[in-house]
C-alpha cells in the first residue's frame, strides 16, 4: 500500500511538471476554448486534463489529447513504412515579424518529442512597384497590325 501511494504521488508530480512552458501568446489561437472544454467534459478522468485546459502539450499525450489541446495541425506527415507521424503547427507573431514552427513527433499515436524553430522575416519591401513604368513598351497584337 505504501509503495503504491508513493508511486501514485510520483506520477502525479511528474505529470504536473511535464507540461510544456509555452507562453499564452504562442498558444493563443491554436484551438478554441470550447473545444478543449468539450473534450474535458467527455474525458473527466484524463491524465493530462490540466495541460489540455491550459492549451499545453506534453510527452506521453495521445493524438486525441493533442488535438483537444492544440487542434488540427497545419501540416500532417506520415510514412507507410514507419509507425511515426509528424504534425507541424505554425504560430505567427506579427509584433516580431516571425513564425514559430512546432514539429511534433508521434510514435504509435503517442507524442514522443517536439522541436521548435523560429523563422524571422527581415525585409518587407515589395519587388514589384506599380508606380515604376518601364522605359520601353511591348507592342500588342493591335499595335503590330497598325505598323
């Protein structure tokens, strides 16, 4: 009994520290709060419900728990030869003109790891400027007939 209680306390403690440390800004619109609440209502005994409630993910979640927490990925990659899937989420931050790219790796429908990559946009100039008129013109079919 004592061993079981100690094991249960260790699991609960580890689960509490396992949630990712994603800021509110980063996870803001990944999935609607109502979707998370619906999942939590139908799965009240879920091991990762505290993470789902906060829109967080952690290793060990199954695909349905990640869907409840973050919604559908922007890109889904799967292999016929391996029991591995990659889900890719893009999260834009207009203030810093960057995009965070989250690549989640599932093995046998369980989240095993993820990678976070930041892409920055350093220049916002347009290549085409409509105010600039070319010095020479290309004749149209009608213009060629008149010549």
